[in-house]
């Protein structure tokens, strides 16, 4: 409870502390995914909602030492983000390095690495059966700057972890020179053990629709709603994965292991932006490849409040690996891999608990899949343990999908 009290602080949220604990909002990750409906059920005032917004933003950037002062200022988040460097120093005594982090000028928040992201880019994009891809009006791979206006028109806020339209745009601002990487992405390979260990190859081919539509999955948890039991024990019968995106596009987030701190951190970062995906008409699903009930209970809803699925046959993972299960041992994949060690350190800054239960050598990733038989719009492959799909890129593609749909086009415009 100490962590929750520290997060709540000494401002207008303090009077809600007891009620929050009684209603199950008893840890910080869960507080940060609170939606507008949950806020209304708690009878939160506008000031309390704004205070929670500020605290979520600061917590994401490890800047909670400024939370009480910023709340006391009476300014809302987008006003604070407009302040000059001198104002931030004089009013809040903020250090210059912290200012850079506050306004997203450093790489401290790696989930928003938007400046010349070192992702693998395909030089050309091809069609696979019913699959289709995003395309700009001039027929080339679109740049993020081409879709800033669509992001602005379609993203709205109804969640504590996601701010109003303007501050989200500041959060997700695409820097000059940022180019869309294509529909298959991964972090670059880096030398390991002075070049003695060769990094694994990853597939640069988008998964065909036929490789994913008949995957058998089982629902382990529903989407969390206030007042639910910590773990729903009734599991649904297996069903075809295509039922998930039959009517609406979906993000399929494949975890390596729910107890892994890097997986928990990425899950939290992704699900805390759920209101953005809701506004874009995109569903969120997390996929596990093994069912350990204690691990599911620890993971849901603390780090992920959405539906959790079981892919017992690991077919989503095989699709990420081009038909082969992407797997690497702990020694070469983690201990001798500087990038994986860096990912681990990044995740540890979030102060999440973690364990080593279950199979942890099967690599995960992320799919964005269009409704019906539109196919895979984007997939990210975890080359190094703990690599995260860039949220800005994921949201950019989802935004373009919604824009195409509103304009009466296919979700992905064919070449």
C-alpha cells in the first residue's frame, strides 16, 4: 500500500485513497489504466481526474518527485507541457535532465523512441494472398508526418494514463526524418561477446493470413471491469483466432513469459494506452503460450487489464518466426547480449515484481491485424529479449487504418 500512497500524494486524490483500496485499485499499474467510466463510478471530480492524469504521466517518466508541486500549481497537463525550461526550473525546481525527460527529448521513455528508430526496414513490400498493407496517397511507404493530422483528429482521451488530445500529440510527436519502417519490424542485431556469438536471424516476411486465421486459442481472462474477482477461473472452449478480428481490427501482443519483468513492463505500457486504441476502434489481446494459473493471476489485471488468450500450440509465435518457433537460450540471448541487458535495466526502472517461472526462451512480438480477412498490417518481432514494439509506430498504423475506414476504403490500401 505504501507505493499507492506515494503515487496518490498529498493532494486532492488523498481523500479517495481508502475508497480506491476498497474497490481494488490497490497498486499503481492498475490505477494507471483506470478509464473514464471507472472514474465516474468513483465520483471523481474534474480536479481529481486531472491530478491522476499528471501523476500517470510523471510516473511513466520516473519524475514523481515533482507530482505534488505540479498538482498544487492548478495547471492541467497540457499547460504544464507548454511551460518553458526557465519556468519549469523556477516554479518546480526541475533539473535540466529531468526537463528533457518531461518533454520527451531523451530516450528515457524507450516506448516512444521516435527519432530515427533503428528498426529493420524492408526495401519493398509485397502482398501475401488476402494480406494487404498501408500505403500513402502517392503509393510509397508513408511517413509519420503524413498522418499527424489524422492522429490529431482521431485520438481522444478518456483515461488517466492518456491525456487530452493535445498532450497525446506532444507525447507521440513524430520527429522530422522519421520514416515508416514497413510492416515487418525488429530491433537491429548487435555484436555479442566481442563478435564471437552470432545474433539470430529474424524473418522479414509478413505472416500470411492463412498462417493465423485458424490458430486455436482459449480465453483465460475477460477484460477487467471494476468489482471483478482477481482471477476468473472459468475458461472458454478453444475457438479460431479469426473470431477475434472478425468485426474489428486487433492488436495481438504475444508475451514470452507473464512473470518476466520486461514482458510486464511492455504489457503495462501498451495497455495503459487502451483509450487511444478504443478511440481508433482497435481491440487489444495478450497471448500466452502456456497456462500457469498462478502466473496468469499475478499478471492480470495488475499489468494487463484486457483479455488474455492461450495459444497452446504456439502458432502465433511460429507465425512471427516465419514458420519456425523463435527461440534462443538464456546464455547467448541474455547474458551475452548487451541489448537484452539494457532492456532488462530499462524495465527494472518501473519497479515491477518479477519471477522466473515458466518457459522463457520463446520470443514474442506483436501483430496488428485488420478486420475480416484484411490480413496482417504490421508485425514486430522480439529479436532481443525485452525488445518493445514502438508504441508511436503501432498507434500511427492503427490511426491510418481508421482513417482509411472512415474514407470508405479498405483498412489497408493495396499496392
